[in-house]
């Protein structure tokens, strides 16, 4: 390892254990190009993980924003599409149920 495939600009686009056709080229693992590709790949994975973890936070922001806009009477809940209403209602019920369970089971309880 590694065999590499390059794009039309000569940049590495894939690392392989074995050649995959005539366009595969063998490089030493320690070569600068291979190391740079691996670093970019690692950064890409980290960025995707960060984006994914922020999705849950953004969901809560959107829920709070919808609640605030309804409180200020900017719009009425029933003006939202039915699918959106259903999703928001399900999330609100889940959050209520989780909070109710948290109140029943204190931090000091040893429940496994």
C-alpha cells in the first residue's frame, strides 16, 4: 500500500490496497502527496462529524425559534404544513416525556 488513483489534474483522489486498472500508481506510504491526502481525508471526516453533531443543536434552535414566533404571534402553528406540525408535536412530546422521566429518576438514584 498504497496504490493511488488521480484525477485529471494529477491530484490523488483515492488510496487502494491493490491496483484497480491501468490508472493506479504505486507510491510509498510516507510520500508527501500520500500524507497530504490522508490529512485532507482526516479533516473531511472531522468536519462531517462536527456538522452532524451540530444538527441536534440546530433542531433545538429551530424549535425554540418556532415557539418564540408563535408567542409573538408572527404566525399561527396551524399555518405550518401538516407534516411540520406533526414533527414538532412529536419532538415536543418526546422532550416532555424525557423531562418527566428525569424528574422521576434523580441523579442520586442507582438505576441501570
